[in-house]
C-alpha cells in the first residue's frame, strides 16, 4: 500500500520506529492520530498490522474518538 500524501504516519495499522516517543525494556510507547499506545519493540517496522494499535485494544470506541461502523 502506498503512503497517502496527507497521512502523517508510514501506515494506518502498523507500528513504526518513527512513531516511538518512549522506550522501555522490551516495549515502546508510540503515538498516532488517536494518542499513545504501548507495544513491543519486535512489532516495529514489520510490514504487518500491530494488534496493539487497533482501536478495540485501546478503548477508543468508549472515548468516542472512533465511531463504530
């Protein structure tokens, strides 16, 4: 998938080193358009989706930042 010109992150579903704002032992805190989330370092730049970034795992539906379809 090509990066959209107006989307500020490398992908919509994966976690990337460029999103890291804090590093811990084995984990990192990343920030995307919905806020911060924690994931493991081995999820960065894999080319796949990161379940820790999904809205359901982050309670974004409860905060009304994301609408249910």
